[in-house]
C-alpha cells in the first residue's frame, strides 16, 4: 500500500528515534498496521499533515485516535530527540540509545 497523500518530508531522524512504537499508544498490532500502510518510521508520521493523518486514521479505522493522541507532534518530538511521553516507552528508548 502507498502512504496517504499529503505527507511532507521531514529531516532524517537519529537511528534511535525511528521506532514508531515509541509514540504513546502505538503497540505491536498498530505498528504492524502502520507499516503495512507504508508508515514504518517516526519520520513518516512526523511528515504527515493533519488532513493526511485523518485519512490514515480513517483507513485504519482508528476512530480519531491518532488525532486524540497527537501522533504528529509526538513523532516530531521524538525525531528531534525528545524522550517518549509514556514512561514504559522512555525505558525502551533508553535501551535503544545505549
């Protein structure tokens, strides 16, 4: 599947900041769905417009979850090197950076 129209390129992420599951609320099942839809990295999510995210949300039947959980902002923060919002993901990110 091709990514939803409207994605904008974002600068390259640090290797430790590419794990899409670091977005709060994105677990293994949702990670697999996102990858199948063409979104495998945080850069992919960070580059989305709100309109494109809404289309992706509808395509994956997420019922607005991606907007409620502010995926674009989370992805941009993570690409920039910020710690994940969820404490459990902070531990996972620390292991990746080590």
